C-alpha cells in the first residue's frame, strides 16, 4: 500500500509553501500525484444604509483581494511542482462556504491522503481550512502540519494513540505507508482499563499483531492520566520521545459533545508539536 493521490489544501498564502513542500516530499516517496486545492472565498456582501443595497465598490474590492490571494497561491504551488518534477494539477473554486463546499469535498474524497497546515494563532484568517468538514464529510485521512514545523523531514518515529475505537483503527491502517517506512512505531494507550474493559489481552496487542503481518514492528506502552487530560498525557509523550508523527482517531466521542466540551482531538490540534495524521 502507498499513497497515490495526495491533496494539498492550500488555504492561505502564509502556509501554502510548507504544505506544498510536505505534499511533494511524501509524493516522491510514494510515486504519487499531487493536487493543489484552494477555495477562493466569496465574502458576504457589504450593505449600504439606509436602503441596505450592496456596495459595488466594496464587493469588487473583496473579490479582487480573494482572487489576488488565489493567484499568489497558485504561483507558489506551480513553482514547487516544477522544482519537484512531480505529477501534479491545480484546482481552485470560488465559494461562499469555504472548504465545506461540495466541489472541494468531492475532490478530497478521491484522494488517498489530505495534507493541511495548522493555523498560526498569531495570524488568523477566514481562509483557513475547516478541518471538521474534511474529517466528517470526506472520509479521508488528514495529515496536519504544525505551524511551528515548516520543512519536511524523515518520519522515523511514530506514536499511535490507541484507545480501541473504530476511529483509531481507521487512522492506524490509513497510516500504513508511514508505519512501514518508520524506524520505530509505538502503540500508546492511556487508561487502557477504561478504553478496553472487556479484553484480557495487553492493550494494543491485537492491533500490534495485525500490523506485524504488514511488516510493521511495534512496541506497546501504557500510561495513566490520573488528574490530567488524555491530551496532556499524549503531549508529554510526544515531547519526551521526539516523535515525528502522531497517529490518532479524530473525535471518538459524539460531534455535539466535542463542540460543547472540547476533547482530546481539539486540545492536541491547538498545541501540536508533531505531524498528526487524523482519521474519522
């Protein structure tokens, strides 16, 4: 198994170069085709009081800004594609619904792997990808790049956050190309007695056996959260072991619960220190 179609989500000019670099680096290892995808946002129409009619000057200015951003991002992607000498194509869509629009979702569903960048909290933008839309609507794995990491490097050490859920299982097998190429793969379970109360096996033993049949050697480890959140335990593990890639299922509780109370996925995405592959 390898990734043959990689979709690079190029949401802003600030992070497009990094996303493209990662996409073409992974494509080179897998012999993959890279699609550069951008949503050109159509902003809400400003109204002029008292009659509340559209302001044509403001509308045109917003459209010009959005198109200028698209043109700049396309130039970045094409330059990266030329330098890599890789099979690639560019797609952009004008949309008022951002990355949740149907044409973009359709493009994503045909890819093996989606790549996007974490938003820099210091530079918020309305153009940033709506990750939830991709996780819930595309059914494809998403590789998130922390905003503190801008250059690709070999993925040698992988940590699988294992809780026995269907989302964790899907993420694990979605990550197989990375797992096969890695030097070390650790299956890490937090509070395993709670996540697998009916199993008499060592936590992660069955998934480790399944991966072994794919030629992936793993180690098993567990930790207790005690008075900490699961996300904090995983964050500490990432820091201590210099992990290159975290593999985890996204939103293993209900979407409504996540929206109201947050969760491990949300917490980890806000403080990413390693590449993170998410599947739902």
